[in-house]
C-alpha cells in the first residue's frame, strides 16, 4: 500500500516519482518510470482527463452519544446529499458502520445538522440520503472538512495533496468526494512535454462519489459533463487513427456515457449509471491509465473491457512480483488495447 504521497518518500522527489506498469497488447508487460510516459504515446493521441476538483468531504459528526465521521458523497438534484457515516478508528482513520436510522439527526460543526431520510439504494445500509440544515454544504466543507482517507494511509494530508494538476474549481462548489487519482502523478512539466510531442488533452468532468473501500460495490450514479470541444477532439482522433486514452476510470465512465453505439461522442451531461464490463465493452477508448485496484474491486471489469482479461492478469502478476504500490498515492497502470484484436467482440471472448 502507498501510505504517503510520492513526494514525501524521499528528498527531491515529485508527484511523478511513481512507476508505470504498461500492459500493451498480447503478452507484453513492462515496468517503467512514470516520467517516461511521453515516450509511449504518439503525436495525435488524446489523453482524456477529469477536471473535477477534490472536496474536503470528511467532517466530524455526532449521532446520539457516538462520535462519527460523515463522508459527503454526492449532491442530489433535490438538495439532499448522499452521505456515509463511519466510525472512528486508530490514527485518525475510520471504519465501516451501518447508516440510519431514518429520521435520525446527525450533529455537525458550527451548529449544523443532517437529517437521515432513506438509503441511497433500497436494502443497502452504507450510503443514505440526508437533508442538510442549513443547505450550504460546500461552505460547511470549506470551513470544517478534510480529505477522506482510509486506514492504509499513514496520516492526514492537506487538501492540496489530493488535487490533480487538471482540477478546475466549479462555480457552484461541486466536486469529487475522492480524488480522481489517475491524474495525480501528472505535473505541469510533464504535461508540457506531452504537448510538445503532439499529444492532445481533452477535458471532461465526472464528480466521483464515496468509494466502497471495504465492500467493493459497483459505482453508483454520478454527475458528469462532456463538453462539445472534447467530443469533437475525440471524434477527430478516431477518424485519423489516433488513440484515445482515458486518464482514470472516471474518464472512461463519462466518455462512454456520451458515446452512441457506433462510438461517436456527443456533448452530454447529467447523471450516468453506466457500469463498463467486458460484456458491454468500450466503444471509444483505446487505452486506460489508472491506479492499481484490489482483487475484488468492480473497476477490474472495466480494465478487462479495455485490454482483455489476459492482459489484466499478466499486468497484475507483474505488479505483485515487482512490489508495485497500490491506491491513490501509488503506482499507475497503462493498459492499451491490442490493436490486432477485432473490435468490441474480443472483450466478451477475453472472459
């Protein structure tokens, strides 16, 4: 587990001081420095990046006589928020706790409160819809929040450690409960090197909710936006034969949500409940840059959809053998579609 950010592991290190596992078609697997990414891409390739900013989404809370931490996940259209209540654990971390009951009032700092109303999904107890009072949750998070972290990390980090170079603050205070972490190793210098090689960047936004760190549930609906400029850039790349590489599973989810059955991307936004699996396949992306996921993580199905099960298994065997680091501060994995494989049908065959 990567317990601290890369730049805290030794003198002179930066965010890009992580390793890059490359699974590129067939049985090719290599381990490189992330700084070598420009050498692996071609002029005209498009990197699709998520510009969502990370919120300080963890707030101290109290329910009855119990001290808790509230993780603010997703803002609904009706002003409610999906929240996860977690019990306190050692070293400032948290552990799972059942939500509810309905009608319970959760006390928050500054005299604010949440009223729990109902589970986000019927029959599930982790995430609950809650009505905040007053309603300005972004202001609450700015005043009292801190970044969400889990027990595998060593200590709390400043919010800046959880922002990517691509993050653009939203006017309405919206953002991601957890960092779109595949973009974390990028620095301004590396972006400049990629641009100088002719690599293009296409921004979109998907505000991520709270991960199911222990239960590994499929992702819930999330709000996204694919702008017209990004749709045009991606479609043009596909026409010319350039590769479209998503930086993070969030970018895949948003981009594939905006694509039609022929892989044509159109400007789109709203809520997406798309879960990318090998059976569904991918219609737009030719590659994925992502972190390393635990064996039960639902995101592994997305990786298989992009590169096939064999490539994922080979890559993870190499990651284990070479002691790669997992999670948001860890090493990253570039999976490229085998250009010799035949379109979407190969994804179902790979299972």
